[in-house]
C-alpha cells in the first residue's frame, strides 16, 4: 500500500517548518530598506537587496516542494518504507512498539495528522497523513499477524 502526503501537509509545513517566518522577515527587511533608502546619505542598494530577499524566500520553498514531491510511504507485508529526499528508512513491522498520532491545532483544522512509529531503535515520523485511523488499523492488522 503506497501513501502520499496530503497537499494540506504543504500548508502545515509552511507555518510550522519556517518559510512563513522567512516570508515575514523578508517583508520587514524590504520595508526597512525602503525607509532607509529615503534618507539622503544611504547608498541605493535596492537591486542587490531584492536579489538576496528572493534567494532567502525561494530556497525554503523549493526545498519544501522537493520534499513534498519525493516523500512516499509504503506499507509492505513485513516492512514500512519511508522514502525521503535523503534516502529510505525501513522499519520491520515486528519491531514496532507503538504508533502514536500527533496533531497540532493547525493539523486538526486541515484534517491531517502525523503518525509516529516508535521502535526499539528510535522513531519514524509519517507526516501529512490524511486518514491516520485507516493507516493505524492496517498497521495493527500487520502487527497482529507477525
């Protein structure tokens, strides 16, 4: 069974992982620059600053979109595979100790959730799952078989 991230996960990431604050910082920097340029003794560096603001804003957005496009979850017979931009994490179903659901108020509003799979070696987070109850039931069935 293959699971993809919900498109709503992008909105959650935008507010929780930082691009929102990057946009806010860039906006205030832009406003401050406009105020400084109106003073007669400040060198006009509007073009260079605009370039840096563009880079500052676009890098988190591009990395967030890349992560969204490349992240996949596979629930196989004996393993849970989490494919990320940096590789594949593989968890043996028999080593799963607990499955927890994580929701912030924004998650609840958008109807998505993160599932945290706890094993003896650590934890694996499945982000942006739209119907976490179904995934938990499938994992519970697979756990009872193993």
